[in-house]
C-alpha cells in the first residue's frame, strides 16, 4: 500500500472559479469549498461573479454570453430580448418550437451563427429555453463563439489549440471503431456533446417505435441527471417514463416486461452507472429486450467505451467523448454507434443522422489531436484506481467506497471489460464524519466533470440534484434509493498515485 505521508506538492488550492484545466475552453471550474458549492447552486452573486466559466452545458460560456450580449446591444430587432446561441439552425428552430408561439420565440442568424430569442422579461421562458438546451446539448460551441467574437474584432485571434493536421473526423472514427468491433464508419456518428448523442438515439428510437404503439421508456439504474430529465420530459406522457432504480433487480424488470412488453420502446442504462458505478447483467438485459422487441441503449461513459465491449449487446451505444478521449478536459463531444446487425439498424441510422448536432470543426480537430492518447491515459489511471480504493476502503473515516469492481457487480463489469485491469477513473465514497470539513480541507482540484488527466473531486449530489439535497424530504428520497446525499465522486487522473492518496489522507486526518 502507498504511504499516505508523501507531501502532495502537486496539489495546491485552486481559487474559486479558476478554469480546470487552464484553458478558455475548459470543461470544469474550481469550487473549492462547500460554501462555494451552495452559492453556485443558489446563484449567489457573490459566488457566481467569480466564476469565469463552468461545465459548458450548464453554464453559458463567457464567449457565447459576450457574443449574444453584443448582438442584443447592437441590433434593434433584439432590443428587450434574451438571445440564446445554438449549435445549428436546426437547433434554433427546435428551441423555438419547444417554447411555442405564445413565447414569441424567434430564430436568429448572424454571420453564420444561429440562435433563438424571446422577451427578456419572460422568466419562465428563460428557464425552459436554458433547460432544453442543457438537456439536448444545443448550446453553441465555445470555439465557435470565440471565432464569432474574433470576426467582429471583439477578441484577439483565437488562442491556438493542439489541433490534428489531417482529416479530424476520420481520425476520431478510426480510434473509436477499434473499440466498436463489427461497426463501420456508417454506423458511427459524432455529436457535439454526450447528451446530444443520448438525445439523438432517444429521438430516433422514440419515432421508430411510436408507429408500433410503443411509447414506454425504461430507465435502469440511477443515471446521470440530464438522461433522467430527457426521459421524464420528452416521453409521450408521464406514465411512459418508468424508472427501475435497482440495476440488479431482474425480477422487477421481468415483471415489467411481462406486463408492458408490447408497449416498451426502449431501455437505457449506463454501464456502469453514475455515481454508484453499478453494472447490470448486460447480456441478460439484452436478451430480455430482444425477446420483447424493445431497443436497448447503453452508455459506457463512466468507464469509457475503450474499456468495455458493449456494442454487441445494444441497439445503440452512446457516450461522452469529453471523458477520457478528450483527456485534457477542453473539448465537448459525444458519439452514437448503431449495432449493424440489430433489427432496424438502417432506420436508426437515418433517425440519428436527422437528430444529431454537428461538432464544430475546431472542436473536432482538438479532439482528434487527443484521442490517440486515450489508452495511455487510461493505463495511468488504471494503475492508480485500485490503490486509491484500497486506501479509502481501509480508512476509518470512510463509510462506503464504490467502484467498477465492487463485489456486487464486479463479475458483470469484467464480462465486458477488454482487460482485467480496466476500471475507468471514477470512484465514489461516503464519509463517517461531516462533509464540509473534509471537502474544504482536501487539496485536490474540485469541480464538475470526470475522465480528465487532472484528478477532480466533487460533491456529486449537490451539483446534480441540489433540489433534493437541500430539503429534508429530498434527502430522505435519496437515502431511500441507496444514495447518500453527501456522496463524493472522485475522478482519478494521471498524477502520481502517492500524491493523490496523500491529499486524501491529509484531509481525512
């Protein structure tokens, strides 16, 4: 076991709001204390004014905000209106359609950048527009917004990225197809974010299955918050969203299919889930879906599609390329892969292509420059994960530790793992003592996201489900589902293992 007494010199406290990494396109930002976390969630101006950025699907990027503000201030047609910049003309039209005619939503275009506007005084419309763009991955890329500002002379020339010199799309596909045996280029779609990939698969399957009288979607496990929101908000009716939160409850699943099998459109699950890192019996789940004509969507983002062989079990595999493949932590992207031998593969390809949002070329070039290092970065992470887990599991201040090889689903995970060493970098744990004391003391970088070379810690339930953790009833609901409201999610990076453990030990002392 690694000694916890090595000085964690690499990990120095990061100020509130600092980008992680130090890039204008960073996907994380520092939230160093629980006071900062509460202030961020409560939109406390004292906290939010210090945030230079945030996770791009939750916080409008400063470049996008500045570009929108410029046009609102200079174009008479936008006077008194809020402008949201979107990833495409199609997305702008989708947002306007979602808001409806009564919202007075108008599609906008300027210099090739698209958006949708509505009256600035409409608070409810503001919330609906923001959440829609968050759930489906529809915000303009930070790099596209930066280029838009540059065209107007509002910022200096874009900071140079590490960029692939050749055909970026071909390079990204080449690496991903190695992790998707049996698939060809026509089966693989690159999206502007992981959630847009999920939305495209969901939309394609929903449209296909509705014609067959199938409208029910089953959520297996406690999944990422926007996946849950997608199912809750965009299924045909509230009754068509059916959560089965225990991924191991095959009896409940079988009963559900026996009762409603002819009406089930699809099942979606993460392998493993976020944040409890539980893996269902995927082979049994796939057989159940095939037997009843339901489509199965699997999301391996927590451990990476590079680690897990999942396509043979699914109708579609979705995932975030922000995690692990963009290990620098400065690109938002995602993918959908269609199983070419699954029923309705052609229809799914067409539906996904029609729903997917494009990746901005500069984002794609940055991703292509990093994706070739994925296996190297994962090897560094995998060397640390079991040693960090051993340290946490043996520490008297730690109550529970969750990871890919936890006993309850170790076998399910290893049946799909390409290597016995594969885990992915996520470890979740709970404390016996107060959350605030540990969180405020630990010198690890603290902020949202995972799957970076940089280790990241976050109080996951506070960032994902603040509405629940901030009330007694909500905390009771989480505990009833086996989720400690104070659970911490640790994304282990590529730093020396001893330094990660030392930082944890220092705060636990």
